[in-house]
């Protein structure tokens, strides 16, 4: 009994911090950033957590943005909030129904697993997309976004 209470006390703050946003995707900025409009007409800039898509102006940047737009632009989604980034964007996992859109971007070959992410599921999806030459993996010299940004700026 005492262990159960301790476990609940430990988990309670974690459960309180778990947040889900729901709303309509009103803008797709690029392959890993969208703007969500919630029921209170508040806009939220969402950075898809755990992935990194080609930048605007980078090879496959337009195709990545287009793929994400085709998936969720104008649609009602749920966002599992993971935190905020240094630009104050919400980091989140976007769901259209039961579909994890972050994972779908990697599966289709239009985003990388984020360089600091150790998500084994995303890593396997990326390996499979690369092996099947999906999306940006058609380019045998594909440059990941973090290296592209480093070279450009």
C-alpha cells in the first residue's frame, strides 16, 4: 500500500504535465512545423518532435512541406505536447486519428529522425525508408538539415 502511494505521488506531477492540444492545422510552414488553431481561436506554432525535415530552399524541402500539407492541412488533429524549443514553439507529436504524423514523415522519406533523438521506432522507420529509397532517400547524397544549416549559415 505504501509503495502504491509513493508511486502515485511520483507520477502525479508527470500526469499533470501531460497535455494534448486539439485543433485545425491552418498553416504548414515546412516539413516539420505547423500552426494549429484551437477551439478558443488561439494559434499555436507546433514543431514536430523527434524529426527534422529538409529546410525551405533545401533539396526536398518543398516536397516535404507538400507531403505534410497533403496529410494534415485544414484537418483537425491532436498534438501530444512534449515541451517547448528555444524558439518557444510547442514540441509535439501530431496525430490525425490514430496516425502518428511525425512517424509518417519519416516513413515516407520526407524527414530524418532528429539527430539527438534515440527513438528506436523512428530510427527503424528511417532505415527502412532509406533502404527503399523513399522520398529524399532517392538522392544518394541527401544532406541532413542540421548539416545543411551549418553549411549555409
